């Protein structure tokens, strides 16, 4: 996996979701205690996105970190957007992403717990079909 490309897809998705939800850049920037210029550079991948910033952004956009990472996987073509998502690949890439951007073991554990819960819910919904 090309980590730089993966990060860029995540940053682009943040903008895409923000625009879809009709949230102005200024509003999101204020919600995460950044200025508009910094958020703009985050959305274009010009500056690195920390795990803390990603969590704050996802919370404000009402999307889980796992959902945004899974959508980045789809954009990269490493898994499909149908019910045959490669959850193992998503987890592998999530772990690689966490190793790069997340300095705290506690934060990594929180995100992995969220990932496992998300995947379990998806598997349960597929079993009910």
C-alpha cells in the first residue's frame, strides 16, 4: 500500500463528505480548533493529518474513522464497495496507517476496537440477508 496515496484519499474524502453535508470549511475548522487555511491544507494533503485531527473531524462530520478508512480503500481500489469488502485488507491498512500517524498506543487501541465493532456489525448484517 502506498501510504502517501492512502493519506491523500483520506484527506480528499474529508472534503467530499464536508461538502456533501454542506458544512463550510470555516465551521469545521473552528470545530477542530484550526483555522480555515490549515483545514484547507489538510483537505488537499499539503500537511499531515494527525489521528487526533482525523478523530475530531470524523466526530464533527458524524462518520466513523473506520468508515472513512474503508471508503479510502474503495477509492484506492484495494477492495470493492459491494458486500464483498475485504475487511482483512481494511484492517491491515488501518494498522499500517495507525503505525504511521498515531503515536499513542491507547489511541491505536481505541480505533482498533472501533474497527472490530464496525466489521462485526457489517458481518452480522450480511448474515441476516
